[in-house]
């Protein structure tokens, strides 16, 4: 856990707003900017945790553009849309993903997005998720990009937030914006940084240090590094083939980097 000092300023959501409970074993994967690899990383992390004996649930919390099921080539019978509309309960909506041996809650795969779901409904969903999480060792929550209220509301159920950034300046500034808003709303929150698609581990470390220094200078917090995942053409290949990278290319750099992150998370 980080021991973050509270940052100044007025939170947009009061610290007590949102969920009353938090899942100790829920890890949210967030980013400011879209397209930095959150979904691929969430899938691979879930798989790596499952390979380490963790009963894992991957929850597609991207309310705008759900795509966990697409990357996995899953045709789920149920999705989050049916849960939110009250047709089924959260527990009825889980599918098992055989190739990775973890459970999945698909986002809305049909038409329409869930982006306009009222915050009060998301709060209830979060509370149900915290209860469902007790049946798992780890829950990975793949969030939508950005800092909108719906993203922040869902992220509140998580004990740990992994903020994914690439080395692009816009991705870094957007990651900083996400960290800033989260630190204001949830002082002391366990926020960690993942640098994805780094050209080299060295470059990834430089990217992390740039972000860390900004956080230290302006927010008086120092989010630790969860890990660096190198840029690897086998990521795209695995996604294109709808096959998990830990099956298709387990010895690739990107796969091994995510496995190392899973190991470190479990060592905490
Ligand atoms: N380590 C990596 N090396 C090479 N390419 C990568 C890596 N990580 C992700 N990518 C590429 O980035 C693309 C976007 O990945 P992904 O869909 O997981 O991002 P996202 O952050 O979930 O996007 P969105 O914000 O739209 O949900 C993928 O198609 C993949 O090819
Ligand atoms: Mg995504």
C-alpha cells in the first residue's frame, strides 16, 4: 500500500460517495488515453494470475466500447447490459474462458453503449461486484479510458488501480490527469503505474520516472511502478488470432513482462 499524502483541491466526487465497500482483491486497470493496451493487458494479467493458481474474474468495465469478448473470441450468452437492465443477476452473467481458465463478465457486446447508465446504478453494480469478488482470489476490472464520472465510479470498488500509459506524451499527460483526479477523490489509494509498449525496459523506466516526478512535484504522491511491458509484435498477432498470448507466444517479451507483474502483485 502507498502512504499517499492527501492532495489539495476539491474532489469532484466526495471521498465518501460511491461504494460503501471495496474489494480488497479487486484490481482496476485504467488509463487516461484510450488504446494504450488496457484490455490486452487485463486479459493477459488475468491469465497469468490463473496460471499461478488464482481463481480469477475478468470484468469488462468499459461501458463505452466493451471489447474483452472480442479480443478473446468469446460469444458470451450474457453480458453486462443484461445485468444493468435487470434481466439477470451479476452472478448469472459470468462465462468461463477455457483457454485462459478464468471467468469473464463481458461488457455490452450488442448494440448501444452503457456509457449513460446512471451513477446510482453503477454504485449498485459495484456493490454486487464486491460481493461476487469474494468468490475469487483476484478480480481484474478493465475500465474505459478517461476520467469521466462513470469510470471513476466503477474504479472505486477496486483496492488497487493500475494506471497504464505508453511513452507518448499525450498518454503520459492523460495518465497524470487520471492519477490526479483519483488521488483527490481517494487520498491514500493504492495507485501503481504500468508502462506498456515500451521500446526497451530502460525507456519504460524513463517514462515512469517522468510521470512519477510530476506526481511528486504537483500531487505530493509517488505511485510505485507495477512494471514495464515491452512493445512486441506478438501482441498484435495474438489479438488478431483471438488467442491468448500466454498460449500463442508464452516466451515473448510482452508475455514474460506481464507474468513478472503478476508475480509481483502476488508477492505483496
Ligand atoms: N505491449 C504491446 N506491444 C505491441 N502492441 C501492443 C502492446 N500492447 C497493446 N498493443 C496494441 O495496442 C492495441 C490496443 O490495445 P487494447 O485494445 O488492449 O487497448 P485499450 O487501452 O484497451 O483501448 P481502449 O481504450 O480503446 O479500450 C492492440 O491492438 C495491440 O495491438
Ligand atoms: Mg479496452
